[in-house]
């Protein structure tokens, strides 16, 4: 019987994993089976763990997937059928969580096998996969953009922008870790005897205070202790973003991906290290866009710490379309009105750091409304930065002054975003 397989094939490398020279053996579950083979002309029976036989199935794209595609990989397999009304949907959601965790691993694959090949044809499986939010073309474009981030190099440091941001995130976490116990050796007194042979030699020589002991001290790590950071990105989707072949639109997409990937890594590490941090940090983000439509007041992503790949891919796709003009004042007004007294108090007391970054390639349709919102946000100690894109974005320097930057070419936009993140996250 031929099974049809949905293969969520993961192709990128881990972005935040730590190197570890030690190797851990994973347990092997299941019963062994007796295998007889000829060794040196004699029949020898051995018991070995069962292995998966060779296979070749068809996935939702009509492509063949075989055991050869999984050589040297770790893969998770589950079994389902698309008309399953009970456990399968929950299992699919849980598998998507596994996928979200290991999507960047070059060594991990996930295969979901249909057990109803008569009904679950290739088109049925594709529709089922699309409903789960896994779309091949959009996913490939997004991942290609993620890969392209590795080629964005800071000319001043000769380091990639993404690596600089990862280093910054590591420093922020390190500042917040609980006090470390640092060993001191050699000491006259201490908790641990680390050199017994030297102790005997020194005593025989008449030295009754040998320095052969090790003691420990608590070493406090410094740094400001914001408990929360909220970052809002506002993107320009006006028609002019498609001028000159759409370079501004593409580079804005790339910059947005840089931010989303960095914040995803940041939020994940903060969550993983929460129990180890003296002052835990929660990272939340939201994304708006403007194009003189009713959607300007609605976020592409709500403010939250969640930032799954499907959500990131959807934002990337939404930023590929343009229409209308520069109504940047709309999302700014929504953000300003959303500042409750409680949030304002937390900002003043240093519990929350709130950052808003606006991309724009031209003059605002209503500068007075932009500046009214800016004044109120900045009075509440919200950091707001306007970034003009190419020479046509020059008006942003005056509209968003004093916190304004200009990307003289569209290709400079991701670099400038990286610089802004390093500047305004450094005090966390």
C-alpha cells in the first residue's frame, strides 16, 4: 500500500545553538530481533534493534521522498489521515510546535504519513498542509531572505549584522544571569583541597599554611534591569516603494526579516534562560504598515512574545504588496492611544523599554499629525526613530527629528536597522 507523505523539510542551520564538544547518546526504544548471518563461514545469530526498511512515498507537492533523503538526519514521523476528527488535528498542532523549534536545523526532518491513501491524494494533502499554514513558495522565499542576511556585512567591523545582533543578545543575557560562583586558587583556607601532594610536601618542609585550597566567591553581574522590552516596526507600503524596480520594497522586507529573526532568537533565549536570570526579561513585538487604507490602524502582528514562523512568513508576504500613500500618522496615533497609565508608569520606573521604528520613503501626508503623536510618545519616554529610505526619504529627517536616520540607498536599510537595534538594546 502506498502512503502519501507530508514532508515539512527543514533546510537552514541552527542560529542560536551553543557549541558542545561532549556527545550524549540517545536511548533506543523497542524490542530487539534475532538476525542470523554468516561470519567466517559460520552461521552466527545476533540480536539487534529493529531498523526502518527502505521506503519511497509521494508528498503533497507530488515529489518523491525516500529514506535516501533522510540519510544522516534525525527525523520525527507520525501517522494521520486528513478526515480524522479527533486526535489528528491536535497532533498536527503539536507537530507544528516541534517544527517551530527545529525548523532551522539542518539535521532534523519531520514526516507525517497518511494512513488513508485512497482518500488522501496529492491535492487533498496539499490543501490540508496549506490549511495548517505550510505553503512551499512563501516558505522558500522567506528562508531565502533569511539566508541572504548572512551576506549583510558591517563595513566597520567586517562582521555580519546578524552575528553582531546575536553577540549583543548574548551580552544582554549574560548581564542578567544570577550571581556566579567564581573559584579562587591557591588559598591558605578554603572549601576544597585541590593539591594533596603539595600539602604533604609543604608540611614536611615546615610550611604549615600551604596554598593548596580552593574557595569560591559570588561575582555579581551588572546592568540595567528592565523586565520587559516592546519593539514596534512600522513599514511603508505606499506605491512609491515599488519605484525603480521595487528595490526599496525588497530591502524593507529584508530589514523586517532581520528584525523578526533577531527578536525571535532574543525571545526564545530569554524564555530558555528565565530560571537562570536574576532579572528575567520578556521580549514582545508588533508590526504595522501604512498605505492609506483602513488596515493602517490594524497591526500585521499584535504585540506579544509569540513570533512563530508562519506569522513571520505572513508578515513578509504582506510587505510585498504596495498601494496608496504615506499615512504613517495612523499607526503612530494608534500606538500613542494604546499607552495606558499603567504602561506609562512602567516606562518611567524603568520596568519597560518601548521602541518604535518607522520606515518611510517620502514625506508624510500629514506631518502635523505625525509630530503630534511623536511628541506624546516621546513625552511618555517611548523611543521613536524614523528611517528615511533613499534620497526620497529625506523628509523623515525633519519630520522625525531628532531621532531620525537616512538610508541613502535601499541596500543600506538592513545595516541601519542593525545599528539602531544595537544602540537601543545595549542598555538592557
